[in-house]
């Protein structure tokens, strides 16, 4: 009877600890995208395209998309030999 009480007490004391979110998971959930009011630099856009495609950057410039919002146009040579222009939002 006493062992059951001790085990129950230990479970009650340790239960909140086991349900707590580890600190490293809080960092994983944070987005790498800039906040709404922050603008992304052209260098950041180039790095984003380079890492997401694995290709070689041919050129980059600033432009406007179909809705009138500013974007970066990054021309990249993909590993399969195709040249593609990627549009990256400035914010």
C-alpha cells in the first residue's frame, strides 16, 4: 500500500515535467522568413534561391510582380541544365 502511494506521488510530481516542451523545439518553430514589416535584401534572396535549388546564380535584379508588389528576379542555372527565373518577395 505504501509503495503504491509513493509511486503515485512520484508520477504526480514528474507529470508536468514530461509534458513540458523542450527548449530546442521552441527554436525549431521560429520561421526564417522576415517579419511582415522587414524587407529581404537582394543578397538574402540570392542565398535563398541558391540553397533551395542547388543551382548556380546567373543574375539577379529587382522587379515587380503581376499584382504590383516588388520582387527580386533571380536567374539560376539548375543542376539539370535548365535556366529558370525565380521570383522572391522582398518582404
